[in-house]
C-alpha cells in the first residue's frame, strides 16, 4: 500500500516563485496547496493541516513572521514544520524567524534541490517511522 502524498502549504504572493516551487514539489510527489497572503495561509493551515509549510516573509496583509507566530503558539498547529523563504537576508530577520518558531530559513534566490532536501529532512524528523527520503 502506498503512503498518501505529504501536503505542503506554499505561501508566496509572487506568481513566478509559486509556479517554480509548485512544479518541483509536485514532480517530487508532494501535494501542494497555495496561499497568496497571510490570512489565506492561516486559514489553509488550520483547515487543511499540511505536513509542512513553505512561508514567504513579505506577504500582503499579514507578514510571514505573524503567520508563523500564530501557528507555532497554538498547540494544535505548533508541530507543523515551517521553512521561511525570503529575500530579506538580514541577521535580525533570521533571529525573528527563530523567535517565532521557524524550523528553517532559506534565502531567495534559492536552489530547488536545497529546498527539497530541507523539506525531506524536516518531514523525516517529524515522522521518523515514515519512508521519506
């Protein structure tokens, strides 16, 4: 029996970034859910309970830090790994990302293989009995 596909919530307002990441994830056998702003991301995370979230920082309405903080401080969602993906590469941004509970921080532009490797690593850590490779 095959394992169900892992669900990844991809949150970014840049259409080109979403297209590239979505194609890579789907070709790696992940189910991809897309949200384009912070409020949409929170609603999707709460209703669809993804296995992992790839979260941009600079979003319309509510930034990625706020989204991460709201999810990580809620006992129902705190175990969902979050990879922050951003063009903001400053040390303060990294520190804030760690403070709000981000599990990983990657800068744009990014290498797709590194993103996929980090996704596999975080999913494997969350589900040590799975066959995620």
